[in-house]
C-alpha cells in the first residue's frame, strides 16, 4: 500500500498540463470492439482504469500495444464474449464492453460491475435499452447474459440521465438494423467525443451533445485514429488547487467550454480564470467567497467536482451549501475533512459548510476517486503534514498527480506504507 504525504502551506505557481480524459478514453477504447483492424488512440492517460480496460480487451482476444500515450488496439481475432468478474469488479466502466460486444458478436457475458462506493448506480437502464433493441437479457450468478441474432433500431427514452447508459446503447445501435433515437440522453463532452469517434469509423450519429441522439445503423465500421480530449475534471481540480493555495498557475490543454459551470462558480468564489491561447490562467484571490453549489447532469455543475469544491468552501468566508443530486452516498469524504478541522454538517443530500476556519494536517483515508483528490487539496491548504492513505483510488483517475503538483511548488511525495 502507498500513501501521499503533503506539507501544506505552499503557494502553487507555474504551468501544468492536463492529461487525456479517462471518462472519454474508456468508452472510446471499448469502441475498438466494433471494428476489425488497428485503431490508434493518442493522448491516452496512464491510469489504473485505463490499464483495466486494456486488460479486459486483451482477455477477450484483442491485441493491445502501448507506447507512452499512444494505444493501438486490433480486435480482429476475438476469442471470447465474456468480461470476467475479476476485472469488472474493480471498475464500473467495464460495463461499456457490453453494447459493442453484443453488436459485434451477437452475444456478451459481462459481470455486474463494481467501482467507487459512492452509491447505487444500477445498470437497469442499459439492460432495458438493449432489450428494446431486440436483445434477450438474463442475469445468471452475477453475470449479465445478452444475446441477439440482430439488433433492431428503436426509440429509447432514459428515465434518468445516464452517461454510461447513453454510451453503451449508442455503441450497440451503430450496427443495428434501422434508426435508433436516444431521448433524455446524457450531454457530456465525453458523449460527443465518442460519437465523433464512431462517426470517423463510419457510423451515422447526429445530435450528440443534445438530449436527443439519432443513430442510423450501418453494416460495418472501419478502424480509425483519434486523439482523446483533455480531462475537464483534472483541469478544474488544478483550478481549485490554485484557489486554496492563493496560487497563480497556467493550465495547458484545458477546453474552457467543457467546464463553464465550474468556471462560473470559481469566479464567484473569487478565483480569477482567464482564457489564454493554449489554456487557462488561474489566480487565487486573497480571500475566498462562499458560494452555494448544486450538482446536476451536464451542462450543470459536475458531481465529480463536488468534493474538490467543498475544500474551497471550507476556506471561504461565510456559510455555503453544497447539494448532491446525482449520487446518494457521495459525502463520505466529509468525515475525513472534519478530521482536518472543517466545519461541515450533513442534512439529507446537502452539506452545510461554515467556512473560514483553518485546516490542519492529519492522517486521512481516501474512500473514492474524487474524495482522494479533495483530501490532497485540503492537504495543500492545511497547516502541517497530511498523510492520505489508500491512494490507489486517485490512481484510477489522475495521472501522476503528485509529480504535477510538485512541479507547481507543492511539497508532496508518495511513499510505501
């Protein structure tokens, strides 16, 4: 086991580059299942979840080659239609192989997924949509069994907005017979990136980025070469790092249009955010203003930034309320922030934060990916030493975060416990 040790109090200054987006790379790598031949993906981050999806693709017979941030995948000789429990249990996004495997092979056997312990995230919307496309679905000893001689286009309405559900059904529908419409679809930039990738492979998808996506099925797809979009969650995490340390940093590679809601909240909190030719200039103010936040599906404020923004509000003057509407169990990090002196009270799906009290270093434990990022941010702002254990969570979604923060002047290191 490893832990990250932070000596707080340093003002962050300098330039940092954003890695490719994990949440875009995962479905795009899974989409390689749809076409024979070598697909090439650039700007792929080196993360635990990325390694897991590559292992999963190798498990079913794909050839996978990696050189720095370039991944090449050929799925021309698939030998299996099963995504086993040992791999799927570690990463919920493994469910993304279900749609393309079913579309390509006519059958798929995928273990029910695991991942971060941030509340129930059922896959029933995925399964209901696949059934509407004509698949026979059953659950057997913890596995999803899906079969279809041929998929047929259908009009599908999501009762709840689901990112992975939208991605899974979009990938299944590209090889279906006829036209499929996905209504109340997710609108995230990662959805648009997947649709653009599929279209480059020969799919016919329109409406990605809107609540209604239309997919006209085709007979086959061809391999492609694409570049993964930058990670908007990582970009805003560094933005918050500048805020909590009153720093001055330049974030390279960020797409400001992908993080409009977060930028607006950061500016309300007193952080200066200015677009430059190759990124964002972010300057933390001398004081931090309290701001209320409510997480919402895109283009609203992302649930994946709630924990990080909470640290900023712990240091703000006055009272703020953060409401979590996406996941019912995403305040696990609050007890760890309280160990560092934060004044936070939970009321239902809201966290009430009395800011302005200094944070002090303490041993804390990460409970999920974004919670671990919040504890590192708190450590940067705290007086004294903070030790964050169970940092394998952060390795699922942040590439070399301690190295990047060190380049900005943070006193942070990783050690083996």
